[in-house]
C-alpha cells in the first residue's frame, strides 16, 4: 500500500464513520420523539390541552394535538385555559422547558405530577411537541375569581362535600 491508498482508505473510513454518527443521532432523535408521544399520551395531556379529545374517545388526529383549549375550567381559582403547548414550547429552549414545566400552575393542571417528571422524560416531551410544529392561537388569558368570561367553560365547584364536623 502506498501513502495514497492509505490516505484514501482513511478518508473513506472517516466518511463512513461520519455517516454512522449521523445515523445514530437520527435514530436517537426518533427514539426521543416516540418516547415523547408515549408520555404525552399516557400523561393525559390531550384530555385538557387538545379540544374535544375526551369527547372523541381520543380519536382527534395527532396533527391537532396540544393546540390549547378555549373552553375554560371555572372554579374557586377563577377561569383557567389549557395552554397551547406547541406555541409555548416553540418560544423556549429545551433547558428553559425543564424549569417552565415544573412551575406551580392553577387547577386543574396537574402541575405537581409534571413537576416530578424526570429531565429525560421532559426532554422527550419537548422533542415530541417541537416536532409537531406550531399550530393554533394562544389559549385565552386566565380570568380571576368573579370576573365573567365570554368563552365556554366547565364548572368545577365541588358540591355536597362532607364538612369537617360531620367526619
Ligand atoms: C385536567 C386538565 C389538564 C391536564 C390533564 C393537563 N393540563 Fe396542563 N394545563 C391545564 C390548565 C387549565 C392550564 C393553565 C393553568 C394556569 O392558568 O395556571 C395548564 C397549563 C400548563 C402549562 C403551562 C403553560 C404556559 O406556559 O402557560 C404546561 C407547561 C402544561 N399545562 C403542560 C401539561 C402537560 C405536559 C400535561 C400532560 C403531562 C398537562 N399539562 C396535562 C390543564 C391540564
């Protein structure tokens, strides 16, 4: 083997290694997106963040997932609207998402569960939701207790709760 052969063999080797690295990165990205889809599904995010999802028995097409909901939840906390997570995520880095996803929220957002989600799982959700792309408008703004709203809403006032005295 002369030096030219050695050189070209090395070059070919490097190109093949490069392709291997790119392939591995692509596989890893696909694995993360798939994991994110699974977590969003079993984490039940669509139940609130995708309009009509429970009513459709979960058959809303994936292209319409997580666009936020203009049907509010009204309770003692005021009226809240499930955010458009595709817009929210498009506006922040993955590192910021790790912090943002763990902040305290108003009901009925189960923030206390999301706050316990591991970094790896939150990253997978980030990759999945980013991959869906931006769609829809931001959800309506939160309205404090006593403020009337013009959107549809679901009432969340507990009725007939046993009182402390009757326990
Ligand atoms: C029972 C309904 C419900 C479910 C289930 C739910 N959310 Fe929410 N989510 C809400 C509501 C309502 C808000 C708005 C809360 C507020 O105004 O403080 C919200 C807000 C959020 C926010 C804050 C967005 C922002 O920047 O304004 C994030 C992030 C979020 N949800 C992520 C998730 C994820 C991820 C899941 C699934 C693991 C999930 N939610 C499941 C109702 C829900």
